[in-house]
């Protein structure tokens, strides 16, 4: 055998060995909105982007990355805790080859369960397009490692999906007498959104997802943006709080029914509403000095407009629950992820992520 042939054979075994090592690890897939988007919208012509400072001020590069955070977001911290490489935005040209085997982030700021949610942002990746991209992703991976290994990679992956908040903030309550609020009372709108979300999750399961963390909405009326519009003394906006109080329990019930129909605990409900309320109701217990005022913004509670280079900026982001008018700080995200990993049934139903990892390690 020639030296060139020996080199080629060695190279093939090296590449295949690395691929197998990646496949044997767990991939991570992320779907949803700005709470989990890590840069997809930077590749789109949309106003829903976090591409300018001071976004990313506490990220390792200290530069904006497209994350709606001062630093890491929830998917980043989950990956960090699991010892995984962070997923890349699906639209990134750098997501190719072996990097695909780590997983992908399909999330897009501004989207909701419903296709008309976030219409004002124009060019965003609506949830069914995110699922279409997931199918496309699987075809790309199949070309690398074959269909059987791709199916195994997807089946054994962890999936995170975060949707729902925008269907209220950027749809039903976006403007007075919105189209959806004229079509539905709130009591009828919530089950409508839940029924549409069920279709999304059923398709996700059909595409191979078997371990899916589903976060609820946060306390929608307590974010600085809503306080700036509706609050006189720091009290949460009651109508948006009512929406969250109707939506989150119905989401949990829908997930339980889906699991029952499937015959397995595929969908895990994360009670991010209660996690946030803990910070808001007793910030000092968690080391925060402010649970109402955003670190970055302007106007009352720093809740008006966007976080920009001209905004007010707090000196210590670790003391703030909210980074900008809508999104948690990295430190708040870290506390949320801690509950995802170790929280009781109050926070994680029917089990937390540490239990899932322990169960899967025994299989």
C-alpha cells in the first residue's frame, strides 16, 4: 500500500472515529422565541435583533451575539451544566460538518405559537419553519452519518422549546382592540393557543424528539416593559398576569394528556412562571436588589423601548432580575436553569432534568 493510501485510510478512520464519538454524546435542539434565540435573527432582515452593545457585555467575547441577554441565555447554561459544547444558530454558515452533531438552535426572537404573532417584526422564523429546518437538519446529518444513526441522535437528544409569551404580549395585547382580542375573549383565546401548541409538539414528536423541556410563560405583567405602561407603584399589570395564570396550568394539562397518549413522559413542563415570581416577590433572598427595574433601558423602570448604546446601564448586572425590558439577566437565567436541573414538582413536572439524566444513564 502506498504512503498516500495509508494516509487516506488513516484519515478516514480518524474522521469516522470523531463522528462516532459525537453521535455517542447527546445532541441538544432549541426551538422558540427571544428567550432562547442565540443569534438566528442576526441573519434575517428584522427589527427583532440583539446585535448592538450593550447586549453581550458579559458574554465571554464581551460583544453582542444575537442573544437577548447581557451574557449567556438558558440554552447556553444548560449546555454548560451538561458539559456540552453550546449549540450554534441554525442559520449560521459555520454550522456544518461535525458541528451539526452537537445539535442546533432554531429559535427566533418575536415568534409565537400562532403564525400571526410577531407580524410587526416581518422576517422571523415562525415555529413551523423552525420545524421545517429541523427536518432539513436531519437530512444534512443523514448525509454525514446515515439515517439510522441520525434517528438515534435525534431520539436521544435533549430538546428545549419556549413559546407562548409573544402570543399575548406581541399579539393579543399588542394594541387595544387587536384582531385576536376582537375574535376571542381571553378565556377562549388561551385554549385556542394551547390547542395550536399541541399540534406543534405533536409534529416535534413525529420528527423524533423524545426528551422535550417545555417552558411556560413568565409572569407577563411583571416585566419592566409592562410596568412602564401600566404600573403606578410597581404592581404587576393584572390583565397580563391573568393571561399567564390561565395559560400556564392549561399548558401543563395539555402536556400530561400528550404524554398519556404517547405512553411515555416525553414532554416535561418547566414552571418558569413560578421561578420568576420567586425572584420578583423576594428578590433579596436570591441576591437581587431590583426585580422591577431593567438593568438596560430608559423611562419608568427602564422599560421603554429597546436596550441600546444610549440606554441607561446598571453597573452590576448580577443585582438585577431583568437585563432589558423583557428578558432576564444571565444571573436570573442561571437560577432558572438550577431549578430546571434540581427543582421539585412545583417547578418541574413530572421530573427535573437531573432525574432525566440519571434515568437515561441507566438505559
